[in-house]
């Protein structure tokens, strides 16, 4: 009896974790199957970062002062454009939840034994995979433009983690917005309004040192700033972090955790 009581809770914990992971990956798999049936979505989304790098990057490279001393502006820009791609892939992800409600899929999710947090994390995981396809496009384009990238396996691994965290965060934020507004038209309008300020109020296309004090304060509270900072340190051959990778990961993890908690509480509201 003593042995059973000692091993029982541990076995239950392992089974619970396994069930949680199963539910999470099932939701992610369902989302990614949609992507497999529509590969044109990946191709169409690839156009935007390419245009930013080829057109905006090459033009703004003629202007001095945006990048650090001795650094090409195009090198400085690449991590910011990858972060922008992550935002734009993820921020509209919540509309899928509204479609699922209209089709009756969401109601099936709600009556399933899956924890609500597993459903939220499953959607975040699928968004991360979509964002990683954007990373491949950006790396290829940057290589063709002779950007000095780091191809260290360690650095690439950290880049993947940053993308997963960032995509998960903005995807979950998108789900929160969907749960609050519950209408496709309102959702699209709000996300379109949010996407550009999140991008421009960060260090994606210019250094924080160039910002006025009020914008620095906003950028310091913007999670995208910390994602760009980490990407800039890991993607570039001579990259460096302004805040430190520990701070970058801590800021993203805290923001993601808060978003998951809020989305988990609000998710059932979408069915009303």
C-alpha cells in the first residue's frame, strides 16, 4: 500500500502531462493540415518580407545613422523583418477560432476532455510552425543579399526558440481579441490597427537610441522589441544584444504566459 501511494501520484502526473501534450498536438495538427491543403498561403505570405528586404532595405541602406557604427543597414534590418513576419503571420490567427465557432467545431472542442490551456497552446504551436516557414524565406533572401548571417547550430536553435515564443505570444493575443469581439469584421479591423503600431513602436527598423523619450517607453514595453533584440544577436555573424538574451527570453516568456492565462479564461466565451 505504501509503495502504491508513493508511485501513484507520479504515474498520474506523467499520464496527465502525456494527455495534455496529446490534446495540444492534436489541435496543432488540425491547424497545420489546413496549411498543407493550401500551400499558396505560405507562398503569398513570403512575398511581404522579400519586398521589405529588397525594396525598403536597399533604399534605406543609403541613409546613414539607422544602424550601429560599421554595420550595414540591411544586416540591421533582416532580424526586424523576420520579427515583423512573425507578427503578421500570428496576429490574424484568431479569426480561425471565429470560423470554428460558426462551423460548430469550437463547440466540440469545448465539450471535449481537453484542458482549455492545451487548446490555446495547440493553436500557438501551429502558429509557430507557420512562422518558421517565414524564417526560411527570410534566411534565403538575406543570404542572396549577402547579409552576414550566423549559421551556427546553437544560434539557429536560439532563433527557433525566439520565433516559437514570439509567434505563440502574438497568436494568443489574437485569440484573446477574437474572444472579446467575436465578430470577423471587428476582429480584422482591430488587428489591422494593432499590427503596424506593434511593428513601428519597436526596434525592428531603427535603433531605440533614435527614438524620442515617449516612444522609447512604449518600445520598452513592447514584446516585439525583445524578440528583435534576441534575433539580432543570434542571426547576424557579429550580432549583439542590447538588453541581454536572458532579459529577451524573460520578457517574452512572461508576456506569453500572461496571454495564455487570459486566453484560457476567455476561450469558452467565444461560444456564446
